[in-house]
């Protein structure tokens, strides 16, 4: 008798636990998929008309929010900007000068990265997947794939991307992008991802200011 009573109690506790998990799925999801530096992400997303969830997804894939990282190839900071790319951004946006250490600063790196994403969206007429791929593989490679009809910039044909690393990169960014949109839509309720992605193609890329 004791055995069956314990089984019923265990089953009841298990049911309660499952219900709690279901009711708090967003809470648990946010623990599994946190977004850090929300203020810097949101400010630059608004400034440069880029979906904040996309910025967060790229950061998650690039560094998992570790701002101090430098890759073997020389990419620096939370959004893993190559020094040459950062210099090009600074010169194109007429920002003056910057130092190597500036790229380790979260607000600077996200500002430059968001500006660059805005530029890529403009360059690829608002195609988010081309922009994501170019962030990883470079504009030259993506331009080549686009012009030769190697890849049409759709998720359905993502397997046609010649570089395995870039294929995986695009898929991972999209995975985190969708997760973030699902889990944080109430925090950034005014974010219409498709509208912002489309709008960014017609917006001029304003200059990100390097904090002093």
C-alpha cells in the first residue's frame, strides 16, 4: 500500500514539476539563451535600423558575449571585427582615428558592427541572409556567389554556399535569431524584424560615434 501511495505522490509531483516548467518556459528559455549588453544592442539597433535580435544572434555566434576575445585570424572584440574592416568603417564613416584597444570596448565594437550590418543590408538590397553570410565570408565571396548564381540568398538554398564554415554560420545565426525573437519579444515589442530588415535597405548608414 505504501509503495502505491509513494508512486501516486511521485506522479503528482512530477506532474506539478512539468506544469511549472511549461508555465515558466520563457523564464527557463531566457536562462538557456541569455542576451547581455541589451542597452548597447538596442541603442545601436535603433540608430542603424537593424533588428536587435540579429545583432544579438551574431554576437552569440561570434563570441558568446565575450568582449575580450581575439581570433587566430585577428578578429577583435564582441562582434569579431577585423582591424582592416574596422579601419574601413572608421574611414567610410569619417570617424577620425581609433586604437586597437577601442575594439575591445563593447559600446565601440557593437556600434561599428551595427554600422557594418546596416551597410551590408544596403549593399544586398535588404537581403538578411546575404548580409549574414558576408559578415562571415566577406563581401567579395558573397558578391561572387550572387553574381554567378551559386547561391540565391535564400534559406532553402543555403546548402549551395560553397564554404562549409559560412553555411554553418548562417544556420547558427538564424537559429539564435529565431530563439531570441521568441523569448524576448515582450522586451522589444516594437521590433518588427521583417519591416526593420526591409527598411534598413533604404536607410543611409549613419556614423557610429567612438566614445571618448
